[in-house]
C-alpha cells in the first residue's frame, strides 16, 4: 500500500510525467504488491483510458465485486486487501470501458490456477508457499499410469478410467485401493500423479492403487445418485477386484471426491455400508436445510434430501474420514456442521479448514494430510 | 574401516525391493561386496516353502494384533508420565519415576509377548530344519567366512530384523566384525525403539518394535534423532532416557559413530547419550562390544 501512496504523491507532484512514472513503477515491482506478509494491493494500468476497474474474486464473506480506487487523474487503479495468513485468493479483473465490462486475468501477474472452466489469477499471501511435496522430484520413483475401459451395467455403457500403479508394485502382492471422482481433473489440475510418486517414495503414504474415474453427465451422476453408488461398488470395484491386485478388506478401500464428488463419495458409503472404509471428502457440496426450502436450484434437490436424511439418522460409515473445506467457500457452513455428525459414526475423523477457496490448488494442498491419515505409509519404520 | 581391503558382506534387506541396488555403496567403498540378499531369499522361500511362510505370516499377524493393545496401553501410561513431569519437572520425583515404571512394565509385557510368539514359531515351524532355509543359511555362512567384515545398512527396520532373524543371520554374525548404520545399528542393539515426533499428524508415541539382536549390548540406538525427535524439550529427553534405562539411549547423527571400544568416531556431536535429567552429553564410558562401528 505504501508504494502506491508514494506513487500517488510522485504523480501529484509532476502530473505531466505521470505516464513515465507509472511505466517505471510497473517495471519495478511484482504484482499484486505485498506490503507485508499478508497485505495485498492489486494494481491495474494499461496506458489506456478506463472508466472503472473491479476485483472479481471467489471469497465467501467478502463482496465478490470490489471497486478499485483511481490514482489522481490517471487511468491507474489500485485496491488494497488484507488476506488471512497463508491464504490464496483466485481472482480476475473487470475493466470497464465505455460502459462495457470485460473480465481478464491480472496482466501483471503470471501466476494462474487452472480448472475445467479456464483459469484465474492467483494472489498468494506472502506466507503461502506451494508445498514441495507436490512438485516433481527426480528422486521419486515414477508410478505407472494405465488406461482401461470396461462395461458398466449401472450406466449401460462403457466407462474409461485411469489407474495409478505404484513403482514398487510386484507380482503376488496386493495393495490398497483409492477411487477418485473427477479423476482426470485431479490428475491435471491437482498434480496427483506427482504427489503420489513423492509421498509413496518418501514412505509417508502406503503404496496403493489409485483409480481415477470421471463422470460423463457429471453433476447429475454425482448428486447423490443411487446409480452412481451402484456403479462404484457393483461395477467399478467389482471390475477392479477381478483384474487388479487389490486388498479385500474395507480398511484398504477408499473413496475420494471434491465438491459434488464429495457428495457422491459419501452417498456411496451410506448406500453400501461396510464397503468403503476410508473417505476423503473435500469441499463437499453437503447442502442441507434445517427449515424451509433451499435456494440452490433443482440440481441440488437430491443432495439436500440426502444430507437432511443423513443428519437425521447418520449410519455408521467409514472407519476413517478426512474432511476439508476452504473458509472462503459458502460450503464451509455445511462442512463444519457435518463434522460432529461424522464424529458420531466414526472414531477417525480429521477436519481441516484453510484460508482458500473452492479450487484445485486447495484440494491438492490438503492431500498430504489426507492421504497420510487414510493410508499411512511405513515412515515410522524407516531409518536410512 | 580404512584397514579393510575386502571382500565384505552386505545386509541390505531393509531396502526391500531395492536390496540389490548397492552400486553406490560399492563405488564409495571400492571394495568387493557380497550382498547376502536376504530379502530376495525370503521371496524365494515364499515359493519353495509356502506352508512355512504362512506360519511365519500368522506369527507376524498375531504380533501385529498384540501391538494394537500395546499402543493403547502406551497412550495412557505416557500421559501419566507427562502429567507428572508437568507438575514437578523433576526426574527424581517419586511419582514421575513410578509413572515411568508403569510404562516400562507395558514395554516389558509387549516384549515378553513378542518373545513368546517368536519361540512358538521356532518350536512349531522349525524353519531352520527346512531344506530351503538350510540352503540359504549354508550360502550365508560360506559367504561370511570369505569376508573381512559385514556391513548392515538401514531402511525398513522391521523388515531388516525380520529377515535377519528368519535366516538366523543374527547368530551367524556373532564374533564377526560388523559395521552398521541407521536401522542396521538399531537391530544390533538390545532393543529397537521406533520414534518420530514430526509426522504429518503430530508426535508419534515411541514404541518398541521388538528386541534387537543384542550384539551391541547396553544401548538403544536413536539414528537421525535431530530430524525425528524433539530433543529441545527436556521432558522428552528425560522420559526417553528413563524409559529405556538401564539401557542407554544413544543418538546417532550423520558424520559420526561409535567404535568397538565405545570410542566416538567423527563429528563429536553426532553421538549423544540422553540423560534422565533431561540433558544430553557425550557417551559415558563402559560401552564395549567388540564389533567395528555403529553409525547413523
């Protein structure tokens, strides 16, 4: 913030040199400006006239559209924002010219977070760092990715999945199994193959087979749909049990999903009790109502029905559950509310809430804690 | 070690599937190395003597079940010790010592149960009578007889102990010159303590894996203690030292070790003996075992 104030003073003193001063300013600094560990100042100037600039972000609890302040009579704009410690904010700029707003990435910030809908600029608070365990490590043995197809009775069509086979897999040995909803996205946007290689190589996570499955009519399939629950157990699990060396006890079988994928995982565990002994639920879309109707649209009806029933009479589900949600998400209320419910039916519940949003980097960053909880490796036994 | 001209034998079963990836060690030492291949030999036995391996697996499963109860017992006993320490911060406090004794009783019970299972397996499974095991043991003896020393590497300390014990290598090592590091040093001591204060989910509660082979009597080795133990807190040091007593809790860091007369080798601060008063210091005298060296 101080740097922008100094800039404003410099321009006020020599308004005729404003363009040069601004050019020097943007050449000198990285953006957004971080005045201290966690105070960000967003900045926009492209040398062209602009009516207004807005920050569009996905932080629940803050106005999602915040207007920048103009510096003097220039076309440069700024917006200070305090971030929670360790936070990551994904955002775009909306630049208004001649009454027309256009969304864009922050042109002076190369950091991006990608998702199936495109990408956003990322502002990490100064105390946020990318975890080293999700970055490529040449020391880590590489697991193998296989692609398979099989016929699903539940869906009446072929389904494809990708299978992660750990580097240490050997004939005659059986391994735990984790099935991942939105598998292609977890591989692409959350670097899941890389972090599996690292965490298994470092003995933090047990060598395991990971099946990455993706929905075809995703939101409908994942919205507490009984056919999806049957697909997971009767089709996919049965197929994997007949073709892959998977351990046969529930404590070695896990389901994982984020957002609607979290709903599908929980719903499958409730519909087929005793099948899935490990659940990894990230930013689950666990909307419910205490009274009245929900306002999230008809696609959420089966979810709200399911979660309402689950809260009323929670059945015993997985022995171990890992649950996480970002505090910038509207879903934080639902996820927090479910923690005591899960604790009623499981002795092994871990819940993490973090200053982040509904996005892949948030979900990626929780995976070490989640996987070491659900499938701990033999780190305890290694002295080398 | 500098007097070695080779050949030397290597036990690297703790590396599991990587057991035979010993090229870097060969390169570093410049000696002829005969890898005893215990991990691979056990895999061969799985095919040659499935009934024996099944009996061994049953024993291990029973040990695992006992371990669940052992861990449950540790939780409450350790909480008692910590409460006593928080009250007085005095290792001489009789209540603290009593609480430590309660934990030691739990440790003793577990180790006795483990002994019983091992003895039952030896008596009923009679692994050393099986021809496939005898063939491996004969190969090991022959190899060892042609070597100047035996190197014992670390890795998965449970697998290492298990494979060495299965083939009776612990007996075959007696009277030989031994050079061991990390998990390799742990298995040679009287007892094997597992520990890690910095796991993703917090402090792990230290527990005994099993007895060691007692080839280095009087100690429990704690390799890589700086990375795995929070020794800045005096209560952690005091509790560990008191728990393993009368054995000595001895840390082993990179760059140092202990020679056969108990003399420290290399970096002075690489070997520390934990004291019941919560401090740590140089290794006290009287530690002699006649083998070559233990290192981190």
